[in-house]
């Protein structure tokens, strides 16, 4: 679980990103994608209208080992 201090910093960062987006004419930037499964609530409070929720929906992934990975 994240500490209250780190949640406060995260929330403040999301708010700063939203303010920056707004200062660059929000009509040309309709989406604000911030946050992931662990902090999407703070992202929404900070102005996000998109957030990545893969872990919340599908659960944690097993890490790929470099030796067995067919991706590289």
C-alpha cells in the first residue's frame, strides 16, 4: 500500500499535468491519460479521462525471463 505522502505527491503531479494540458488549449488535447491500476483514483481526481487498468482487470502478469522470451 502506498503511503499518504506518496499519494499526495502523485495527486499533485496529476493536477500539474492537467493544468499543463489546459494551458496548451485543451480543445486540441481532448484526452488526458494518466494513472494505472494502483493510482487511477488520484488520476481521475487530477483530471484524467483515460487511465491504464490492466492489472485491476486481468491481474498481475508473470515476469518474462530473458532466457525464455521469444520477444527478443
